[in-house]
C-alpha cells in the first residue's frame, strides 16, 4: 500500500473542527495534508448532530473534494475523527466511501451506561485498516468491549489504549503520537 495522500478529520458531536485533539493530530502528521472538517449542523450553527445519512453524504462529498484538491483519488485518503465524527467516518466507509484507512479516536461503541445499545452493525463492512485510540476509562467503550466487538471488522485493526476517559485531556500528544506511528506503518504494509 502506498503512503496515504492525506487525512480528513472530523470532530465529536459537541465540538468543532478546531478541537484540541484534532489540531494535535494534524500537527503531528505534518507535512501530510490534513483537513479538519465540520459537519453541516455545525456549519449551520445548530447544536443537534446530523443524522447518519446527512453526515455520510457530507463525508462522501468532502473526501472527493479534498482528494481532487490534492490531485489524487479519495481511496488514498484516511478518514477519521473523534467520537461521533469517527463513527460517521466508519459508517461512510462501510457504505462504500473509498478510503485508505480509518482513524477512530474515542469511538462511541455505545452510549454511556448503555452497553446493550451497540453501534457495531456496520463493522463487518469495513474493509480498510482501522486504528482505535481510546481512554482506558471511556464510558462509551471499555478496552475489553472494543477488543470484543472490533473482531467483526475483516481488516487489520490496531488498538491503542491511553489513560483517561472519553476526552483524554492532557493526552493530546500521546493520541497524536499513536496516530502518527500507525500512519507510518501503513506505507510499509503490503
């Protein structure tokens, strides 16, 4: 696999494109072209996140645009994000949006205190390498839950667990370093 041509990064439901973790990841990956992207609800000044079909359509359009800007195809881009943003990227890829891989930070496997309400039905349709970076005390997904449910993904899956909860405050450097290290491995896999 050739090195990824770029990374499209998306925020969680309560944040925007300038979230501190996304900025740290972008800085750690430089000079890899990275674009931090807001979802339509945020661009419209709304607080309630877009439903999946709207978010996925936005990702489909924006990844094609970003790839065209870079002079490549969107199958050479990485897609990813924090929480809701990462989940929407994983759903987009499962629905056929081309990508070289997924970078999923603080993935919301289920709502807090609702482990029975899993959001994994699309995992079996993800056929690109996936990185999960999560806190060891994340109420949206314990390391054990992630390890169990990501076995449904028929592609290489890497887990990095860091100290912290859903928002790994103070851990931006560690999150960014984990993403940068994983991206380096993609260029060396066949």
